[in-house]
C-alpha cells in the first residue's frame, strides 16, 4: 500500500515540483495551497507525512502545527522554509515537527527526510502498541510479565533508570528493547526532556555523522545551512542509538570520543558543544559475534555498556505468552468493535508452544490478524496462521550436527532417568532451551510410564 504524503505550500511552482518528486518515489500525494485548505482536510483521512511550508499566505505554519498533531496524532510533519532560524527550528520541534528542511532543498535530502519520517512513524506506532500491552510491566496489581526473567529485566531498569549511566540493551528483534528504553527514560531524572531515537541501520553512511553531531553550512555538498544534530536535540533528555552494531566503524570511533570527553563537534565546525544527554544503545546481534566480525568496536562496547540488559526471546519465557496475548486481544478486539473474550484451549496450546522467531512483535501481529479472522466470541486455533509442524524435523531431515545433538540429548536423558533439570545442567543449557530441543527433535519429554517428579517440584521456582 502506498504511503500518503500531503504537500502544503502556497507557491504553486514549488508545490508542483514536490508533488512530481513524491509521485516518482511512488508515494500517494495530496496537496493544499493554503492553511485554510489544510484545515478543511483535518477531519478527513490521515496522511503519513505532511510537508508544511512555514510561511503560508494566510497563516503561519507554526500555528497550524498543533492543529495537525491534534487531529492527526500519528502524522509526521516536516517543515519547509526559506527563512530558517534556530528559534523557529526549536519551536517547531517542541510543537511536534519531525524535521526542518531549508529551501531551496536537495531532492535527495528531502526524500531521505521523508523516508526517515515514515520509519519513525512505524517505530512509534509499534512502540505505542507494545507499550499499551505492556503498560503494567513496572508494577501494578496485574503485571503482564509472569516470567522471572522479564521481572528481573524490569527490576534492573527501575534500579538504574535514575542514574545517568549508559545502558546497552541486547536481544533478538521484537523482544521489546525500545519499550525498555522508554521505561528507562520515563523513570529517569531526565524524563521531562526529550527521548530522541535513531536507527543506525536506516541512515546512509554519508549522512549519519551529520545526523548525530549536526553540521555547519558548506560542510558537504548540499549543506546549505547549519543543521542541528540529534545530540543537540536530545539535550536534557535521552538519546537511543538503535542497532548500534550497524553504525560505520569510523563513526563509532567518533562516538567513543564523545562518550569519553562529553563533548561533540558538528561536521565541518570549529566549536565543540557539551554533551548533555543520557545514552542508551541497543543491538539485536550477539555482542561477541559483532565484535569478532568487526561490526562493533570492543572499546566502544565497554564504554557504552556500563549496564547491559539482555531481553530473552519469547520462546524462553513461555509463561509470558498468554498474558501478553490477552493484552493484545483486548486492545485489537476493542479497535475492531468485536466482543472476543479469550482463546480456546487449542489456541492457547498453539500460542504457548510456538517458538515465535519474531518475538513479541510477531505475537502482536498474529493476534491482530486473528481478531480480524475470528467469527465467534473467542479465538480458535483455526483463526491463527501459525503451526507447530513447521518447527519440527523428522530424524531423516536432520543435519549431521543436529543428529549428533539429538543423540547427545537423548543419551543424557537416559542417564539422568529423564530428569530434565539435571539434563539441562549437565549439558550446560537452560531448561527452556532443553524443552525446545526435545520438542524440535521429537524426543520423549519424560521417561515412558513414569512422572518426572523433579520437574514438577521445581516448576514453581522457575516460573
């Protein structure tokens, strides 16, 4: 589906250039030639991005900005102006503008800004949805998280949040790293300041330094005015560097210097500024692997991970699946205007035993889809698109390494008389990991004809 862009500018020639540029980039474009025309559209369909001229013939763009954000809360606004000032940029940012583009603009630079705004919108919506479902994660009468692992993550976040120490969040995609970053910011002494986020993997190599540190006019081709960087925008607040291991190595070197000296210098500038923001970084790559492959500087890792918080994948905390799924169900059924009370036993079984490679984000999307497919008052297994059979392999399909691993696990189960806790300890793996492998390899879960008492006796302690 094409993303919707609205162009609001009273210069017809420039507006036409913008419309054609965006059409060529495969966007669905609408236009307005005045503030009055824009106001007439505010009760209509919500665009993804609005390109708003700062000085319209009938109204100041900064006066329209609050109205746009009030009616189209999730729409990103990029201000276009031929009269750029620092004060105007600061005011626009405080009123909710995503970016500030100087006229005349470079087409490539504008398109990059639009793409970044769209990505920011998607990330914000995902985070908002996750945050709503996990709103009780820091306490309350009915916490979403039931697993000891995630309760420990939240306790750690609550403990370190009031300090200014840098934090590294690790874990697979979709485990909720950005939600924990939001929690750290909300509980910090900087909570009244902004939380600025950048996806290091989403920006072109040649732009990332100017995005982070800012740039001065003439610093590079197309730099027609001074540009405020994200470190400046995050002053008094928090800067989240998402996917840190995707940042170019030479930029990592400059980031390391900023963290050491607490100062940064805009690209092409001669004056340094004090770094007054808390740094949170995240990565979905295993840190040791990223360092070994040369994707992450080891010295930067040690500097930025004063506190490291690892978010376990959903398959390793299965007791969280149904509470989180129920929270998503409540939200999406209300949005769809459907009365859906819960899940059938078969659906619960399927949800609980599926491995969720996409983690909480995949679970969210699955429940949203199931709500649309559901024809009754509860979600049935047939309403779900996931299956368990695709996660299991027959013995004949196993690779040599998998076959060896299966035989090792089976032999250890026999030696421990199918005591899974002792088997996991001897193999040096987590108990949930052992369960996953037993299921994947089709091994017996317990000794035939017997009950694994040790598992039953320790279940409550582990959950």
